[in-house]
């Protein structure tokens, strides 16, 4: 009788547990509208692009004004995704970038994803790509196709000066064409994958803001017209 009562109780607990909704293991943002998107120093609108629903992100200032007075020494702006709180896990998104109309000759179509974005959104970690570098005739430019930055202290120029080649790498890219990127983050480490690569194209073992937590955001750099679709977060 005691054993039967014990098993019955266990069965009851198991049945009750099965009725409790499981917590979501991730989030998906279709990025087919601007709902829940908070722009900082950029504009964002829903548009079709190359057969897909997407959002287009542009610098808030005109091309001339953007060059004269960017927010920081190397430009850049964010679109923070409402309701995101990211520590460790995976971020995956389809994106593409190209130089905006009127951009200077050294514009590269800088486009990427910021993560662990602080409440003051000028502080964040970020991986981005330079699409026009991927198939450049200059090998040095090709070597600068991907980039890690940690704002506001570690812009690309400081990292390149202090640790040449450590925070950027080569990957094949085509300006204006959809590119899939995946970012895996764990503690102080992050890895960037591009277009379903089985191996990371860029590895960072010392995220500059430490083992932190924050929002996820779409990111573009100076002189860029960027497009984003179907962002997914998972643990």
C-alpha cells in the first residue's frame, strides 16, 4: 500500500509537470516591421529587399553631415531589439550592407550585430562585416573583411593598432547580397560564423566588457545602407 501510494504521488507530480508550459528557449524577430525596434542615431523602416521582407537601416544624418559630426570618431548606429536580454548563447541573422548614396570612397558597407548592449547604448560588443572588402583586389583589404569592436573604448582603429590582425579576418563577401552570420557567445569568448561555415571565421577570447549581459541590436557603420531579416536568439 505504501509503495502504491508513493508511485501514485510521483505519477501525479509528473502529470502536473507535463501540463506546465515550457519556458521559451529562444526568440525570433522576423524584422518585417519596425515594431519593437528602437533606433539610435539611425533611421529604420520596413521594406522588401531581394525578394524578402526586411528592415532597412540608414544613418540618421545626411551623407555630408555624417562625415562632419559622427557620434563617435568612427561613426555607427544601433537599432535595439525590445525585450532582449542576452548573456550567453547564439545570435543568427541574415543581413547585407553596401555604401549608401553619397558615401565617401572608403565606405565599405559596414553592417553587423551588437550584443550585451548596456542601458546606455553607446556601450556594447559587436561583430560586423565589410562587404566591399571580401573580393577586393588588394589582399590587405580582404584581410579586413570581418571585425570585432567593443564600444566605446575599443574602436576598430585602436584594436588594429594595438593587436594587428587579432580582431579581424578574411571571409568571402558580396556587397548587397544576403549574408548569414551567426555569433556564439560564452563568457569572455565569442565566435563569428558566416554563410553556414562549419568553422568560425573570427574568434575573440577576451571580450573587452567582460562576462556581461545586455540587449541585442542591429548595427551599421559610417556611410552604410544596411538590411536585416529574420534574427534568432537561442541558448
